[in-house]
C-alpha cells in the first residue's frame, strides 16, 4: 500500500498542540504537513498569525485538508469537530479521552460508515503506546488484565506527598504549573481522567464499550495525613490506579481507585508525571510499559505516531469486538478496601462482607475488609463525601 501524503488541519495550540508542533519540527517528512491551526481566542502566539484560524469550517470544509488533529480542551466542541471531520471523509487523530470514552460506539460506527480512521493513542497514557499494543500485539485470548497508573497529574501529586513530604495543595499547584494537570483539577484528582482512559483500554483489551457512569471511580482529593501515615507505617505508597480484569465465563470487571501498593509491585516505582501499565496474561505472566503520561512533547510524540500511522493507512480493527466471544461487564466481584472516615457512624453504611482490620481513634476511624463492587457502586454518593477516603488493597475474591 502506498504512503499517503497528509495535509493536516490542527484544532488547539495549547500544551499538546504546541508540543506536537515542536515534535514535528524534528520529523523532516512532516515538517510542512500542518496547513492550518484552529484556536479559540485571538492572542499573540509563537507562530505567525497566518497559520491560525478561528472558524472550524476553515478546516472542516477545506477539501485539500485530508487529516484533522483534534487537541482542544473542550470535549463537547471536540465531539462536533471529530464527528464533522469523520463525516466529511477526513481521517482524525484525537487526544480527547472523555469525548472518545463517552462516545465509543458512535465513534466506531462513524469510522465504519465513512471508511475513515480515528486514532487516539495520545488519549491514554501520553507517550506509552498502549492502545496500539493492546490492539495489535495482545490480539489473542491470553490477555487477563490491564492495571495502570493512567494519570500523570495525580501521580505527580502522590509522588510529591510520599517522596517529598509536600502538602497536597502545593503539589497540585506544581502539577498545574508544569502543564500536567487538566484545566479543571477534579478531572485528574477525582479519577475521571483515569476512568476515561480505562474505558478506552477496555475496548482494546476485551472489545466492550462500558459506560463510564457504570464504573466504580474514586480519586485522591480526600486523602489525609492519617491515610498517608497509615500507608507509610506499613511500607506502602498510595497510587491512583485503573484496572480491567478478565473473570471466568467471559466476564470482566473494572474500576478506578486509589491503591495501597508495596515495593514488590511494578507501579510502586512509577513516580512523578510518569505512567505505568502492567499487562497480565496466560503464558507470559506480566509485562510492564512505562513512560511519560503527560506534558506537551511526550503527548505530542504519541500524536505524531498516530499521524505517521495514518500515512500508512492504519485503522484500528477493534479485533476483540469483532472476533471474540462477547464479554459482559460484571459488578459483583468482591474486593478488599481500606475505608477511613472522620465520622465513625459512616462505617455502618457499607456492607462489608468481612473485616480484617478495624480502628477507632479521636481523629479518624477505619476498616479494612472485603466488600462487593455493587455495594460500593450503590454507596458512591456517600463515598464522595470529603470526610471519607478509600483505597483498594489489591486483594480480591470471586475472580
Ligand atoms: N496536557 C497534557 O499533558 C495532555 C496529555 C494527554 C492528553 N491531553 C489531552 O489533549 C487535549 C488538549 O489538552 P491541552 O493540555 O493541550 O489543553 P490546553 O493547553 O488547555 O489547550 C487547549 C487548546 O484548545 C483550544 N480550544 C479550546 N476550545 C476550542 C475550540 N472550540 N475550537 C478551537 N480551539 C479550541 C485553545 O485555544 P486558545 O489557545 O485560543 O485558548 C487551546 O489552544 C485535551 O483533550 C487533553 O485531555 C493532554
């Protein structure tokens, strides 16, 4: 198949858009491929004014542009842009995990209907080539789970807390200054960013489009000194991790939770803005992918890789959805969690199946025990109270 010549219209010239531009300057085959950049506001930029436009149609309705790269921070506008580009026969690269995760089935259908390609490696784990690896290399029945630190910003904050004794707010501010954090920090520290990435990884691992709203998700924003000391006394760190796991009878379970991890785990040593993904399978036990999960140049490099893949007419085949026996999403797996609250009576609100550790003190109470995912899903509203923090211990039943 011949190499396609690309004429690219880019949407967005923020952290990732500028990162992509810089990375492309190092790739001579592509250094004049960008013909237009659509942004939102008129302001002074590092490139001449003539590069920029403010009306999406200047790219979407330009027949000479065959490729759209969508790198904006507004998921609703991104949906309209990506859909419009695919419908007008343009291939698209996007880094927008929320837009893709929430519209996964429609995005797959749009590609098929219009015979175009939508690639989104940069949407999950920045510079780590996880999506294409799951799609192409792990394309057989051996894969059993994918677990990872999927959000660079919250990992940066937790690293600073555990390794540098920094305060949460100081670490969050630094993550924002360094360009790791999304405009709204809740997206990162609330676990939403990790969840959207996990939904994308689940599609390429097991071929099932799970609705993000159906998945157990808790973030790190309620972490307290009590939780940090609890982990440190046991020689553990707290990491925010997403996990999708194959269960018996073609079922899968998935969740995003803070996790207590010891030094024997690969993700224990994933620090700062780095991401790390552990892939487990029959026959090969476990493998580990590690790399920068945020920042302009690392994320730009993943976008560049998708752009060059388009030059070779690459498309995701969604092989697991196409060729595997369908998987179903199971919510009744039982996992062990640590649950700390400043209101001891809250502990009665959860249906723990068994308790391995319990403590009541003047400042906080906690329980470590087995609980069903269904019980936690039903208690999401209570879990969202800022007096409560939970973390998975990694132990599980019913798998
Ligand atoms: N930052 C990271 O490390 C990272 C990593 C992986 C994935 N991502 C994803 O990459 C995307 C971009 O993130 P970012 O950090 O680069 O964002 P950002 O720095 O906030 O930049 C956003 C850019 O989008 C432009 N924009 C916003 N709405 C627009 C619209 N309706 N039409 C045209 N342009 C519009 C803005 O224009 P103005 O310049 O005029 O304001 C700005 O240039 C997001 O989906 C994010 O989740 C980011």
